C-alpha cells in the first residue's frame, strides 16, 4: 500500500539534496552543461519553485510512503504543479529510492496520484521524461502515458 502525504518542512533539506544532485546530472547530460553550471541551475530552479521551503501556492511536494515491517517508510518523492485554467497537472519530479524500485511502488504511487487529481477535477497529467531514462519511460508507457512530442536541443560552440 502506498501513501502520498504533504512533505514536512523538516524533510525539505533531504529532498533538496537529492533533487539538486539528480537534476544537475540530468542538466549536464541532456543540455551539455558543465556539472558546476548544472548544480547552480538546479539550485536556482528549486529555489524559484520553493522560495520558503515546502509551502508554495503553485507547487505540490509530496512524500511517498509505504509500510515496511509495520513502520511507515519514506520511499520517494512526488512534485507536481496544477494548471487550473486547463485542468491539468504537470509532474515536475517523481522519484523512488533505489532499494524500492522494481517493486510496483512507482505504479501504485502514480495510481494514487491519479485518484487524488481526479477528485480535484484534474483531467490530464503531463510530464517530461529524459531521453536516457528508459526505466521511467517504460513505467509511464505501462500506465497509459503517450508521447505527445519531442524536446530537442543543439549546442552552439
């Protein structure tokens, strides 16, 4: 069983550490930036979205938990934003900790999110998945996401 709950302020530093490291790697890999530049960009992006920590008017930051040995255990994070105008949600980040992958937790977390969003009147979920992230792409396809376009870039040197 999966539970999605609002992240507590005390948990935000651990999320920030994970996110900046992970997202900077993606920036460096996908956009050809140096790791130093990528770290700065990742920090700026997180700070812009959450200037005062977990509380944000436009962003939702959740912890993904499950019961392991009869204890609630944090196994990942889910960050999304809502566009009320067109009744859509955009997943900014979705992460399951390495030891808990390939155990259906990701699929169950997405199912729980869908139910929440449906109850809130949201009709579509959007996301961007990095080209090299085949595992995430496969999960999203299995649960019904379809490709709606391609992001492309070219470095000019």
